[in-house]
C-alpha cells in the first residue's frame, strides 16, 4: 500500500518567493517614493540649507557663492532686537490668539452640529448637512471678499448691531486688542511695569496679553464659519459607528441625556476628537490665503501670521534665509503642540472621584451605578423586597 505525501516547498523555495514578492513590492512602490523624494524630501532639505545660508534668491542655493551662516537667520527673528524680531513676535502673538479662539469654537460647533443633524427625529437631515458643509467647499478667496464686505463699517454686521442700539466699530481698520478694550471699560488703560518693561520675541508681555485685534475677529469668525462643516462630517461618521447598546444600557441605569453624552458618547469620540483638534491646530497655524486676500497684515500688523510673514520675508524683502527659518520654527511649533495634545488626550482610567462627581455611586463590586439606580436598590432593601 502506497502512501501519498504532500509536496512541501523547501525553505530555499519559500525564501525565493518572499524575495520575489519583496522585489515586486518595491517596484510597485517606487513611483510613489520617487514622487515623495523629488517633491517633498528634496525641497525640505533645500529649504533647511537656505535657512542656514545667506542665499539671496538668485541662482542656485548650492552655488559656490552661497555661504553657511549657521543660526544667524534664526537669531535675527528670535533675538535680533530689530524689526525682524518684532514682526515675528507680533505674528506669533496674532496667530496664538487665532488658534486659542478658532480651534475650541470650531470643534465645539462641529460637534454640536453633528449631534443635531445625526438625530433621527430631525427631518431634512440631508439638507442641513449639505448647508453646513457648503462653506467648506467654497473658494476661500470668494468667502474672504464677502466676509470683509459684511464687516464693512456700513455693512450688514454693523447694521444688525444698530438695531439693538450698538454702534459697530470700523472692523477692518481697528487695531486695538479685544482684551485691552475690555480692560479699558473698567478704567485699566496702561499695564503694570512688570508687563510693559519686559519683552518676549520683540514685544512686551502687555502686548502679548492684548488679545486678538478687532480686525482679527473678522478672520476668526470666518475660519469658524468655513471649517466647522468639514469637522462636522467627521463627527457624524464617528457618531454613526457608535454602539446603540451602550446608550440603551445607560438609559436603563437612569443616566440623563447630559450624563450619557459626557460619560458614554464623548469618551468613544476620543479618536475623532484628536483628529479634529490636530487638523484644526495645523490649519490655524498655517493660515495664509485669508490674510493675503483680505487684510495683507493690516490694521497695524495685527493680522499678520508666521506663514504670511514668511511669504513677505522671502518674496518681497528677498530675505530667503529668514523666510525659511520662520517656516521651520512654525513646523517645530506645530509638532510640539500636536505631541502635547496627544499626551493630554491619551487614554486614562476614570477616577472614582470623577465618577461620583458625574452622579454615579460605587456599587461595592468595582462597578458604578447612577444615583437613581442606587436609590431604587436602597428602597428595595429597606422595604424588605430583597
């Protein structure tokens, strides 16, 4: 009786197949790697060299006449003591207030819109989703022109304010800081010496605390209006993938709508929330086209941003080394803030104190119940039904 044996490939044969698959994989990936190398890696390396050289914008940055200057360009915009440092500090101040206001507002508004249009009771959900998302796909140039028209001194915004007895400011030309204006209402018009006599990146701490200018509020409101719809779609996709069983279990336990949203829905949106905050952070630190189209840095340089300042330094002032240095500092700021944001939003165990503050009580077996369920259980025990 003969026994049939299955043919097993030898180790050398299997190694040859894997080597062939690896070669084929590299061949198929080569065009993408080549495109990334030519249009991404090489330009970044060239910009890095420009940031540490004295290239003036003519000829090749790798020609023999271009000299290495080290960190001179970086020092000129961070500690040079001249106009370049002052402009860079002003741009950082403006962009920082822009980020602090736009990112939280657009994230909260996007989440609110997503919850509203994801409600099955709402009729015409498709229409509202399209309407809220439409500004995101409209030309930024067209929206910028329209927005400045609305905030014109005789525009629609001031007309609406006049209906309630408020005289609107000259929005595009008002360079005063919002926080300084609020302090002026209570009689504080000059800062303390500890803030006015000390500077950081060319401007005093009192100017850092001026808040966004009235003119910058135009760009802030426009950014919230145009980006909330995009992030709304991300939240809608995440909400539709959540398990309804968890929500039903929370309802059975007696959790209120706010408790279900805060303790059940929001933790499950952590990944999407991180994505939205990261994209918002990157986008707000790279704002350029709205400034270029709308304000050109006016009024009084209170709307210039590092991205726009990099363009001005390179294409207008021919200071290409400083322009590249600004770009790399901006890149470092984005990376550091993204890592910090990731650390803050990391997965952590919810403490018992936070659970009790949210209205849940310790069941004694390591789990938590809502106060309503705990009260019902105590009533059953005292009534002798258990």
